[in-house]
């Protein structure tokens, strides 16, 4: 087992993971309420980028709050899946195989 080579590979993988995390700030996830009255955009890292609210929702505070919760939660869930898939892809491709660690990436 080449320990120095493995350490170099681990550092390279760590660098690629950091690059992927930064890139996820540029991946946009759009979500909207079922009727399209509320639209949100977040990054794959979960940062809110925009909210568009139909005028009709401004008349009912409780409905607007409900729409925000549901729509933002759906967007956050999608973003988390995209983010995790990207990080998993980097880890699976670039991680050196260390005995016993292969179970971590299944």
C-alpha cells in the first residue's frame, strides 16, 4: 500500500469536494406552488436567490405563509438531493480504496 500516494489522492479528492461545493452555489433549483402563485429559486447549497409572489397571495397572509413553507421545503429537499449526488459522485470516483471504507460510499 502506497501511503504517500493515498494521502495525495485524499488531498486531491478534498480539493475537488471543495470545488464542487463552490460550484453548487451556481446550480439553481426552481420550485413553485401547485397553482404557480409562488415561485422560489435557491442554489443547490440551499441559499435563497429569489421569491416571486402573485398579487392574489398578498391578500391572505396565512395562505402566503403556508405556500412559503411548502414551496421552500420542496426546493430545499431538491437542492439537498442535487448537492448530495454531486458530492457522492466526486467521492466515489476520486477516493482511494481503503479497506473497510468502501461501505461508506454505497
